[in-house]
C-alpha cells in the first residue's frame, strides 16, 4: 500500500505545452509550419496592399474562390475632398523569388516572364465585366509590374490563340509597365451595365432612343467639349499645315463659330429626325427609321456654339466656299448648338448646294444621335446633358 501511495504522490514531468522538449515534440505533436513561398507571398501581398491603400479602397473576397486576390475602388482628390470614382479594378498577384530572377538578369531584361497561370483563369479574367490586372512582384528589384489581362491576351492574338482547357501559360510584361504606371492609367477604365435595352444589338449604357430624342441647348463651353469628343471618337484629324500639335478642342472658341478643315478617318454617321417616324400605324409596332447620312475623308467642319451661324453670317470673316474649293473638299459638316430651326437648316442645305457643296447640317436634334450612340462620349457627359424631349427604347 505504501508503495502505491508513494507512486501516486510522486511529482510528474509535464509533457504538454511549452514545457515539452523539442525532442519530445518531434513526431508526436508537430506544430504548423509556414513554407518559404507562403512567407514570400505574405510579404509581397503586404507591400501591394500598402501601395494600393494610397490610391483607393481595397476590396477583397471573404472566400478565395474567385481566382482574384484583391481589388481597388479608386478615389480622386477634389476641392471638396476625397471622392470615390466609378471604376473598380481587380488584381491577381504573383511573385518571382530573387533566386528565380536575379538583379543582374532583371537589369538586362526588356520584359519579365510571369509565373504560370491557368488558362481557365485567364479566360475568366478576360471575360470579367471589370478590368483584371496580372501583377508580378520581382523580389530582386523590389518592384511590381502590372498589365491588363485583356492587353496581354490580345497581344497574343486573342483568347482563341491562347486558351486550352486545363492548360497553363505564361506572359511577358515589359519592364516599363510598373504598378504605378498601371495605377496612373486605371482611372480611364469604365464599367458599363449591358443588361438594359439594346439598340441594334448594341448596349449603349442607357435606355434612351437615339433616333427619337433631342438634346437641349447647352452652355457654349459644354457644347464645344461634347462636339470635340464626338469628332475625336471618329478620328477627325485637323489639317494643321504649319505642323502645330494641338487638339480639336484647342481650335474651338466659345464666342464664335469655328471653321476647320481636316480628315475623318472613321465614318461619321447621323440621322435627321425629320425623316424618322415617331408614332405607330394602327395595329402595328413598326416605325420607319430615317436614312443614315455619312461622311468620311476630307471635310470642312463648322462648329457653332452660338446656334445662329449661316453661310452668310460667316462670310465677312471667312470665305468658307472658297476654302472648300481651294482644298478640293466637297463635304461640309455643320454642328449647331440650336434646337431645330428650319431657316438655319435651309440656309446651309440650300445655300451650299447652289455652289455644289454637300451639306446636311446638324442641329441638336440630330447631334443627339451621335452623342447617344458614341457610348464613351455619353458616359463622360451624361450628368451635364439636358433634353428637350426624351423617348426610351422599347
């Protein structure tokens, strides 16, 4: 009995917790381990978040099931403080150890080969409704490179050239495409809803009927900004014979009409509302659309922020007819900041036809077509545009 009592009361060696020897822990209760690559990823993801935190609100998925590491909702600094902008950008980050790409190799390289990525993920990123960037951290240079996945894929010839289900691939990102360079460009991204009514199968980003709506007269500066954006969207290049490097907007003056010669590299199309059917015939939902008018190539462009210009009113300052004939130009485009004015329309149409110049002037009712169908222009200005009347797509 005494032996048993001595055994029960004898002090015992605790083998749990921090008092367990390393020898006893080995193989009996292994502790969680952090791999070398895990430590590396934790380090560069922390750096990435640090850079992004100064540019906007960082976004993240609660579950890692989207093949995207994180995102950013960009902000801008204004006179009224910090404001969130429209675009949200998503990123998938990868890292290159300095043992994989040394500082010497990076210095000599023109571009950096990314780690392998799954092509199923590439397809998903490419088709995402918001931009997805592939970001690579180069440890030896302590720098991030970043590229829009769509750009990377398109440079290779498109998805059909690079996607194979279940396969992997790599991309090359030029060294000049740093993360900061990408962040500087990111505010140019636009996300647009496409689930609304479509026009000719084309999502416009709004539901307004471009054939049966009319913009209201604008402040001269706004009118010039809108018209310049429409012309740039159609790749209009002014005829600058003295070699000046100026924009279309630089050539426009809010106080008086501007006359510019140049070349439309893309076809400019518009429709006159007077030729478009607004109502319906009894028992039918068919309506006639006005015949499209087109211009491409050499043109004279008259931009009238006053909404009053005619060939006669311009004559004391510029010989428009002589200018067109000297340049061997046969088409004149007129864009007027005016509601439908038959007299002004007739002055341009008939007055120039008499001298064998083609002109179908655009007042705001027909210019509406170009603003509403040139989606990037509409998205840029829509908060500042008023309408005399507005109809919606069915």
